[in-house]
């Protein structure tokens, strides 16, 4: 019948023992329609959609410290100290002007000496003169004086509880005068010319020190030594 082109009645054919009936419908099941895959978003957009926005970054606050580290701004303690020194310097300048107007020339000179003592000083490596580039850098920093005899002496004296003051002489203008160069001969000559000035300073300082009571200041220095931490 199959060769003759006639349909075969499969349901009428005998079923062998142990086998199931012959399936009549041999057509393959229709395939399910394939759903188009959803377009995947880029990783950046997916993370932005699922990850919450970070909280706003707090502003950098000035800390109550005298140390400067990294990108930390100048601390408020140092700012207060500088502001107080500048205020005191202005007071002595105004006092010198008033004394001069009143005809008290010697008193005006004394006030001016104290006024100049508040100028900014930069300590450099010793024992040598600064290079031209270093001097220009010191001037760009706003320094008025460049010295080699203040640090670490003043720090060591403070830690040891000693009352300390430096007597130093200005020997040259460094780079503050473009038409002058520093030489050892000029520095030694200035030293010799200022010997009498140093003697007068020491005599005057000893007299003024003896006129004051240093009991409280000495006790504060002793207490500082006891509370030092290494």
C-alpha cells in the first residue's frame, strides 16, 4: 500500500508483545517561537542603576595642631600664633611712632628694636652660605632674615627647661641686593665692626634681665621638662 501511494492504516496493524502501539502522528512537534534576548546594558550603566550614589564628601577641616602634613592646610593653632605675633609687632611699631612724635628718640629706637625682632626668620643648613637659588626661595617664602644659629639650639634648650635667647648679627643682604655678592671677607669684616654692638647688647640685656622676676617662668620650664614625652 505504501508503494502504491496509499495511506497505511497503522492503527490496524498488530502490536508485538512488549512494545507499545505504533504512533500514528509522526510529524515533528512545532518548535516554540524564540523570544528575542533583551539587550544588555553596559556595565557602567548597570552599576549606576543598581549602586546608590555615594554621600557627599565632607570638607577638610583645620585641626588644632601645629604640624603640617600632606595636603593638610595650615592649622588654626599656627595661624593664631602668627596673628598674635603680627599684632604685637604692630603695637611696638605704633609705640615707636608715638614716641618719635613726642620727641622721645631713644625710646622710639628701643621700640623699633623690638619691632624688628618679630620679623620672619628662616633657618638654613649649616655651616655654609645658601646658594642663589636657595636664597631666592627663602625670599619667595616671605622670610626677612636667614640664620644658622637658632635651630636646633632653641629646641634643645626648650626640652631641657632652659630659658634661651639668641644674639645674632646680620652680616650681609644675601640676594636682597641684586648688585652685591656675599663673600667670606665681607662677612668677617662685618663681624669685626659689630663687636662693640654685641657687647652693648649683652650689657643691656643682663641689666634688663635682672630687673624682672623670673620665678614663674622658671617654674613653667621645670614643669615642661617633667611632662616631656619622647
